[in-house]
C-alpha cells in the first residue's frame, strides 16, 4: 500500500510518511502527486477537487504540502469576507510580509497581479507554488471576475503557480456565463463501509485491544451507516458512546469476547443516541451527564423540541386558536367557517393546482390584525369588548414567541402576524377550553 | 534498467522520463507558443500584415480576434508578435500595452495600467486631468520622438474585450478607437474575445469608429487532422538528448494513436469539442500516468484519462449519500414530477418520504 506513492524529485521516506498518514486515500494522493510532478516542473494551472464533506480533501492536500515542504498558501474562502484578505494571505505566504504591505488600500485584482509580478521577478519560483482555496463555492458570490482570474492565474502572473479549489459542489454549478479556463476535475469518492471501519479503528484507546474496539466500531456502523456516512460525525459518536460500551466490561459482567451481550447492552443506547445527540437535540455534555446517571433516574430527555406546556389566560388561548385558524385556513374560507348563515359554497372552484398540498405542509401564512380579531370574536362564546387588555395579550403572545410579527417596522396600524405553534400544541390548548379546532380547519374538511 | 552504450548520448531512464515530463508539461500546462502556427496560416498572415503596417508605416488599425474558448487566440497573437519583433525597426519603436478585462475592471484602473506600462508615471506626476480623453491624449503626446516629427506606434492588446464593453459609457474603447481614426498617433487596437456577438455590445458611437475588421478562429479541423495534432503534441522534438529513447517513444505514440479503442475515444472527444484546451487536459492526464516504472504511454492510459474526463460529477456525488439522504432525494424527485417544478419544503418531502421508512 505504501509503495504506491512514488515520484522522483521527492525523498522516499517523506513519501512513506505521507502514505502512512493517508489511509484509504492512496489512489487520490498518488494521482495528485503525479499531477504535481517534480517540484520544479510546471503543473496544470488550476485543479478542482470535489467530494462529500469529510472525504479527506483538505486533509490529503495539507499532508502532501506540509510533509513534502512545498511552497503553498492555504486560504479558506469563509474567512475572506473581502478579497483583500485573500491577496494578503497569498502574498504573505509566498513573499513575506513586506510584499503584503505593498498592496494599496482596497486593492483590486489588477493591483494584486502587479505586486505579484514585481515580487516574482525578484524571487522567481524554483518550485511550483500552490494556492489551496477551501470552500471554493463561496467564490461564486464574490466579484464576477475573481473566479475566472484565479483559474488562469498562472498565465496572468507568468509564474509557476497552481490554484487548487476544494468544494463539495460540482463544477457545473461554478461555470461563469461566458465560460472560463476549465480546471482539471478530480473526484474524491466517499469512504466505503470497510474503509470507514479501518479509519475509525485507528482512534482506539490503547488500553483496549484492537479486536474489541473494532467490534464496537462494527456495531456502531451497523446502526448508523444507513443514516450517516460522514466521517467526522461517526468519530464524534464513537468517542461519546465508547464509555457506555465498556461499562459491562468494567463491572465484570461480561468478557471481552462476548459480543452478543455487549451488543444487547449498547443497542438501545445507540438508538437513543440517534434521536438525540445525532440530531443535536441535546448537547454532548448533556448526553454524557445522562450516561452517568442510573437508568431509573433518567426521566424524559429534555431536548430542544420538547415544548413545556404554557399556562395562558382564557382569552389568550382563544387568541392563539384564532391565530392558528387564520394562519392555516385560506382567507376565502373564513365565511364558510365563521359566519352563521353562509350560502352554499361550491367546492369545485376551490381546488386549484397548488391546493393539492395541504396548508399544514406549506407552513403558516401571515394574516393582518383585523382578520385575527374578526375570527376571535366569532370563536369566543361570550361577547367581549375590544379593550386594551385584549391587544396587550396579543403582544405578550408575540413575546412568548407563540406568534411571530412579520410586518415591516413602519406599518404601525396594520401589523401582520404568523402563528408559530404546532398542531399538537394547539390541539392540547383547545381541549382545555372545550373547542373543537379540527372542525374549523380547512385541511381536515 | 539504464542502457549504457558508448558513443551515442544515453541517459538513464529516470532522467529521460524527467526530460519528457519537462518538455510535455511545457506544452500542455504552460501553453508554450509553437514554432509554426498550426492551421491558422491565413489569419496569421492577415494579422501580421496589419500590425506591420502600424509599426513600420505608422497607419492606425483596429481588429478583433473572435473565437470560442481555447481556440488559440492568445497563441495566435503571441506568434504574430514574436514574428513581428524580429524586425529591428519594429523592435526599436513599437510600444506594447497589454490590458485584460478580468483585471482592469474599471476605466480608471485601465488608465493607470496604461500609464504604468508606457513608463510614463514620472511624466504624469501629480497632474489632474479633466477627462479621460485628455489624459489619454497627453500620454500619447508624451510618446513623440525627440524631433517632434512623429510619435512612436503603440499596440494596445485588450484581452477579454467583451468585458471592456461593460464599463461605464465604454470610455476607454471610445477613446482608443477615436485615436485610431483621427490619425494623431499611430496606434493598433487588437481585441480578443470569445463572444461572437461582441459588436452588438458596442455603443453606436464606438462601433462607428471601429474598423469592423474581425479575424475569426473557428476551428475547421477534421478528425484525421485532430489525430495528427494529438500525435504531434505527444511526440518528442528532434533535439531530445537521448535519440534512441526519443525514437522509441515516438514510435510507441504512433502505435497508440493507431489503436482502435484509442481512436474511438478520441473520436468521442473530437465530437464534443475540438479546441486545444480539452485536448491538453486529456493529454495531461495521460502524461501523469507515465513514471519510471512505466516509461511509455499505453492505450489503457488514454482510456483511463478519457474516463476521468467524461465522468459524471453528479452521479459521483450521489454515490456518496447515505440511504436516508437517498430516500429524501427520491421523494423530492417524485414531488418535482407530480407538481411540475413547483417549489417544495422539507415538510412536504418528509411526508412523501414517509412511505419508504417502513
């Protein structure tokens, strides 16, 4: 496996070290190395590497460039809010901080190329210089000339420089309208299950045997592989759950090799982890605390989506119900639901093309204050006067984030709201006031 | 595996391979200008004649070189300039200004660049000019020869010409073409662009000052010519130090090009695009498979390189998704088909994908 990385111009033992640090990525590393060629030779002006998250793109490049000590500048496009940061970083890495200070204030690309050319005529490149740009998809949102210029940087500055772009998005989404210099496209395929097993097994704790840890990884992958193939997530989950896996071993109940009992112990735990820690409903800290508590003591998991039932005053409940009805019923059906004597409404007119989707799937729609009050008055049994207390209850509902205000700031006399509660919540509330909300919802007709 | 023969210059295989890589990389990656322009002799002659008239006889000219990406516009221009500079008189007198639409995004920046390239920063100093044209005229006046009789000819090369047409009021273009028409200073304006409809981008006043001279580089290669070009690009030149190795290499390249499967692959490439760049990319990928342990290019290399060029990026990315994510994508496809492209959100997708999670 290590013999695959051979390239004249680099030392053997350095290549060996590189190969050891890049398990399961030898094919890609070999290809990159052969494209890079010997240090003093020219390489293709721009290379575009794409692949899923945590498929090793940055890792492979960093290991290659650092171990082989090639001149490089790594720039993450997330950090480069303005292009000046990109220019400074590149000039700093290649020519030192004096060159970076030669850039004028708010430099344009023209200034950058000029300074680069000056510097490189003083210190020409003896080895190929690499500019690595991570999260390159953000380059599409900057000036329209930046991406095409970077792709042909070798030609513009007349220096031995190669630009490598790393991204999770395919190249077809990057191409500018009138075309550009096409980079060489390289794909970093995802890791297979066996490769994931191999890489995750390298994280093992030294006090446990390799077989024990790999059986644990096997179980973990069996539960999580169909849901998530991201290496970073899997490493995180493996680290979090390992102590629980070793618990019966520490207590002396089972032996090392008793995989069936270990599996029975850990499997419900992993399933619970999939619903909480993986979805980030609870933080890793909470998860670890829960693991330390006894099983009898663990009550309900207080995740992010667990609503605590709020006690509301009587009229507030009806206001909330009215808001829900206003959000999820189309405005033209109000007459049918809330007016005492409505005529026959023909159903056939109602069904338009986009009515096939239920309103509940589309999300709440905004409604004006007048409509809310109209529905409220018809829904509440008793006669209620429009006093200030009613209006102040509306604003307290907004503070509780049960309603959301969506109108612009300058329209003070016609505010619009949206209802921000789920169907279960509103059903629970309407049960407490003996109101049958399902009869008033258009989707449940 | 080193052959040692007395007499002829022989190098060990490792060094030969290094030399081969060096030469071929200069061709593919650096796009070195070839000695003879291949297939564009008429255009070469036309452009050379035009620029010679400006440089030697002081006649102002403007021309646009139009061709799709990778057709060889810059290569043609470099060839012509190299041939032009062989005359002593031209070398002494002609000044060149190279502007690029990607770099000079503004007329102000373009003017600074012109000043800098004509080395007139000292002359301009701190002067403040009222308008663009005043500035330009001043610069060109400053280029007059010592006896004030005539001015040195200037060649303006505008790369990505269509981007200059997007500047405000097209001031730079207007002034350059104006000077070229008004016979004050002999200038030649050469624009390179990939857009065939570039003339429609120009304003009426700019278009009327342009000479409407266009050189088109639409490739008219046939497949046999394409094959020949591939072979020439991969072959080693005659002055390669190790003659034996060069001969072996060239004959193996010839054999590869005559192989049936390679021809099919090259036909596919020819059908999708004929330009130099895609060819260079394919050949670069072939070259990367040459190493000391395998010092020739085999047909399998070309097939593998072609496979890499034509690989479907989206299918590659789909391969790496987990089963859950694939279910969601299938549900999205269903929704897209049923509702004919109407937007959808996660709730709807989740609803649709529920059927898969049983």
